[in-house]
C-alpha cells in the first residue's frame, strides 16, 4: 500500500509545475484540502441547502441558517471597512452615520451553565432568534497537517519525502507569519499561540458539542467584544460555546437585532482535510445541528443558505430582489433587446393574414410575348431607351412594320400590353 502511494506521489511530482495538491481556501468543487465540499455535504444532510451570493432580503426571508466562510484577502483598511459595514448590518444601522473610531463596549456576557457541564439547553433568546448566521473566520489552514502526514508516510522514499518536507517548511513559515490585520468580527484578535498548535485542553458547551471536542488548532484568539464604529448604546449579549483551558474564546455566540451570530475564530477544523477524521465530522455536525435549531420550527428540516460572496446587502443584493434587474445590465440588455426584436419579427411573419389566396395559373398558359412586352417597357422607361430601341426600330421600319417615331412605338407597346392583360 505504501509503495503504491509512493508511486502515485512520484508521478505527481513529475508534473509539480501544475501543483501537487490544491490548497485554495474555502472553495467548492475543486477538491481542495482547504475547501468546503465536505462541510457543504453535512449542511445538505441537515436541511435544504442552496448557495447564495450575499445576504439579500430574499435569502434572509427564505433561510433559517446562513453559513459564511470569511475571505482572508484584503489589507487592514479593507478589513476595517468590512467590519464597519457588517456590524452596521447586524445592528440594523446606517454605516455612513457611524463614528470612525473603534470602541470597546461593555458586552453583557450571558450565563452558560452548559460550558461547565450542565444539561441546560441552548440558544440565546431574543429578536430574530430563528435566524442564525454561522460565521467562520480565516486563520490557519490544513496545509501544515497535510504535509506533515504525507512526509511521514513517505519516509521510505527519500526523494518524495524531501519534496514533502520542502512544502511543509513553506507552510510552517506561512503559519508563523502574522496576519495582515488584527481586526476581526466584533473585536480585535491577538496572537497567542505561535505556529497554531492543536490545543487539547478545551471546555465545550454540552448542548452545542454533545460529542465533545478533542482538539482545536489555535493561533489568534479574540479579545473583548469591540464594535468598530458602533454607537455607545449598543451592548451585545454574548457567550462562549468553546474555549481553551485559559478561558480564551474559540467559538462565540452573539445576539444582534438581525440574527443570532455564531462566530468560529478558526475555520481550519471545518475544512475538507480535517473532516476526513470521524472526530472532525462529529464536531462539524454538532455545530451545524446546534446552529440550525429553531424553537418555532422544531421537527422540520431547516433551510440553509451557503453564502459564496461578500455577505453584505450591497447594491447587487438589492438588485437581486428585482426580477427585471438583469435587463438593466450592459451588455445583457442589448442582447435581450435584439432577441425581442427577432421574436416580434418571427411572430409577425407567422401571423395569419385575412385575404383570399391567389389562384395559381396552370402550367403552359403564360405567353412568351408577355416577357417580350415587359422587357420592352423596361427598356423604354430606362435612360438608355433610345439607344436600346433604335436598332430594333430601324429593322422594323425597313420591313414596314413600325411607325417613324419612338413615341408612337411606345404608345403601340402600351396598348398591346393592356390587350394582353
């Protein structure tokens, strides 16, 4: 078995310019080790699942559970702008009217007896408690653990092992580098564990994670809840669903006017590679089932929306509510206009005309002289009539068959045409 694995890796190494392993983050249908295909399959097991570009009003009305994996691309200013807009959306505020300074708020920590081991049920109550947004924050990825395991399996194949160790060293270097910004959802995170080790000493909510959590990779941990640019009267209620033995939150539940937020501060345990293990799948299923719980829809399958773009109600999301918005986008509108004109012309051509059909003349009744007369009339009306008819008239005059002038000839031809008709 190990020999077969070695041969496969060796063959793949020969085309390493195309990439040995896809490590793109939070992608679907690309079979990446950092993708979300396995997590999406768990969502489909739990309820009716569909993909949506953003948190439009249509999606919010239709879905009970919203799932979003944060896009880590962007600089510090872009991250702060995103925090401002998202927090304004969560608290149903206008982002343009908010101050431009982050402010730490006195967050009211809700009691969570299940974190200590009691069997008290769960979700925070309040407005929009039937709508939950499961928000995964990007921190570490599965690249390090994948190449560590692959290098161990290749210990009898030195060339392939060296290749894996080179990738492992690169992933460890990336894991040791600080993030572009410490700003995160409702606060700032702090680098607490260099290299992102898997922490074994954890305390988990018994309702959110009934199967427990054996380990969780931790690098950055969130500080106190801070609303970026939020007014002073906002005091969100929050509590921890998973924390380290030192009391550092790894999964936090926050109540906002728009939705019940469950924030996961490292998405690595829920990516494809980590969901291969049964313990990883159990943890993911527990979290999804807890997030999908609804006190008013008990016993029914929830509707789940997987957000693929920025989860903000932008102009694109507003246009999503207009069924005719696609006709306003260039060049689609031009294409639709041309298609509409072609359809109108086709329908007009097929429209029945209320007129008696013309009777077809039987074969052999058309006289050859009709063609001659028609040709003569055409020549007479043209600018070259004199030049074209003169030779013919000269011959006919010599034979005594034609008058002397062209005008008399034209009159004679017209009279002959009428008689023929």
